[in-house]
C-alpha cells in the first residue's frame, strides 16, 4: 500500500501545494476506508454515504494518477513532489483520498520529517479511525470526528480533532442537497465539554490551507478542535 504524490494542485481551498492519494489501485483505497460510515449508506437506516472523495472529481483525478504512475513511477513519490513543488508551498496535504490507518507509525513519522527537511512547515493529514485501526497514529494525524461529542472523546484521549458541523453549510455552497440547510452567518460553536471549535479559515476567512496550517497534527495544541461546515 502506497500513496501517490503530486507536487501541485488546483484546489482553491488547500492552495497549490503537494497532495497525496492513498492506493495504487481502487481496491487498496477501498481497504483503507473499510468500516467508514461515509463510504456507503446503510440500507436499513439510510445513514452514511456521501464522502466527498468517493462522489466527487477527486475520484477521477486519482484514477488518472494510477494509470500514469505505471509508466512514470518516479513522478509519484513524496521526494518528487517536494522537489517540484511551488516555492510558495508551505504545507503538503496527505491522504486526500483514502485513510492513513493502513500505514504504520514509523512511515507517517518519516513523512512528517521528510516534509520538514524539505523546508516546509508541515503535513496536513486526517484519520477517521482514531478509536480503532488508526489509533496508532495519535499525534501524527488529526482525528476526523463525526460529532462534537466524538471530538471531545478524541481530545480527552490526546488527539487534536477535526469535526463536521452539520447545522450550517459553508458560505457560498451551491449543492442542491444542501438547499434546506441554513448558511453560516457568524455562529460560534463549542463541544459538549465547552471546548471552542475554531472553524476552518479556508471556509469562513481569506486563508487557504497553505497559509493557515491549523490542521498540522503536530502543532497548534492550543487549538484542539477544528470545525468544517458541510459544503
């Protein structure tokens, strides 16, 4: 199991930074996501499904990488991505597709070290399985949480957390399925234990991930939880 890396990106939210996609095959990516409720909808309850990666343009981008990597494998390594990144790139975004739980702790630690050795500030990476198969990555990945109560649990266990805010959608969201969800208009949020949730600046401010860096799991312990409005 490996990650396919590219040195640049057209993603406006992240900025033009190196990005990595887990899985040299679709089956490898599926294996990393196995057990995540956002991968597939429960036929009995109707809950779950709707993961941005499995439904969006990201899926097509990853497929193209898999095809081209077979001819040019040297162009899909972290080393290549770091060497060919834009000079303005400060961070890298790992695991855009797939979940990093399939890597051992040493591999993820080495990736963090390599990014910083290249002169960048850090690596942004999320793990949806902080309770189970991803628990060995505490301190190296953000705990991706489904609810604010989950965020409290993760923080109590020593993680920094990222959580989806489902009560409001991000400003400017045009998705038809979110038509009935009110747009964020300045509301503040806290967890059940009273922890302040800092909303993603790329959603509500002028920063992108490259100029923010709050989701670097190895830093910013004073900001324990980041909130993402549905979008």
